[in-house]
């Protein structure tokens, strides 16, 4: 992977009261530049909300089905991919981003599988925006599931064929008390501050479980302390029905964005919402912010 084409970044240091409270670096995994794919629009628009730097990264069709453990794409597959001029792509992406209010732009054209690309570039980005239909449905768990597990960066997944403007007016957090839930809540904070309502759907089984000695974390208190309007509601579902029940609750509340930890495990068994990861990954019809 080459170093990114990038525009100079102005010095924005200043007093603490003037510091940004949003994201600083957004990564958009782009699947098309003519027209720009949904992840490009979403990544640029989120960057505009925070005056952030946005990196566009094109993933060629031959790479989108590769798992991290696979080798490099075949020579034939690479030959079938359209040749891309890095400078032309950067210029086009920079013009697109600037037209939507983003000044600081970089561009990559990766030669790695999605999981490897996301783990590498995610190391210096706060949020990765990608399209769920980047991978074939039959490979969704193998490709994107692996990427979510290994990249260590919050990921905003867009539903297939997403063509709507992003909105964060109504958000929902699937809360099961896991480390993954805490990380996802923290990662979503810049977006939660924009919301008119953040509903925390608390796994009803948590109140029945013995408390351990870890420091307490209350998501509602945390969100409110950071000027997000949060309320809590109980969520009851069997492990087998957790995914469909969670999406049904999100639709009932007209949620614009769902937030959840990805592949969370309790010490003895996988918690109820952790077991919903695969179903939500496959069936969500709204943007979902996930973090492992």
C-alpha cells in the first residue's frame, strides 16, 4: 500500500475551549468513483460535521472477497481491475470532498484484503465508513465479520444500496454491559451529541447477573455528562431472537443509526446482544456503528 496522496493541513492549534469535540480522521472505503459510492458520501459528510480529515480508499473488486488469511489477489484478477491513476483519483476525491465542506483530504488505492486494509489504515483513523454490500452476501461474515474483529477501529456500516442522506437525530445503543458496548458507546459520542434522542436498550438479563469488581460504567450518565440526550429502556429477548428483536425495536423508535458492540462475550457465555451481531450485520436496514 502506497503512502497517501494528501493535501497540506493547516495548523489548528488553539486554546482548549476551541478544541474539536468530533472525530479528527475519517476513513471511507470507496467502491466507485463514477458516481461516488455511498461510503464516500457518508465519510465526507461525517468529516464535514467535525471539520475532520477524510481519507478515501478505493478497494478494487478483486480484493473485496479476500479474507485476511488469504494471499494476494491473482494476477488475472488484478489485470481485470480497471487501471487507476492515483493523482487523478486524488484530484477527483479532493474536489468532491471540498464541494461538501471538507478541506483536508488524502487518497489511497489499496492492494490488500479488506481486513488487512482496515487494520492498517484504521490505526490512525477514528472511524471507518464502509458499505455492507462491498462483500458478497455469502461472504459477509467471513470478510466483513473478520474485518470488524481485527481492525480495532469503530466501523459505520451502510445498508446495501444506501442512497439516503445521513441523519443522527434518533440513535439507539444496544447495551449489554460488555467492554465492546462501552467502546462502541464511546466511539459514537461525537454523533450522539448531534442527536435529539439516544435510546439505550439495556439487556434485561444484566440486572439478574452477579456484579463483578470492575469499575461501573453507566451509559446514560456517561452520555448525559457529555451533553447527549440519553434515556434508558429495558430490552428482553431470547438469545435466538435477539437480532430480529433488536432491529424491530430500532424500527419502532425510527432509529437513524444503531450502535452496538461487535462479537461481545461474557466470561461464561455470549451475552444476548453479542449473539445478535451476525443477524444485525446481515439484515440491518439502517446505518450501524459497530466496534469489537
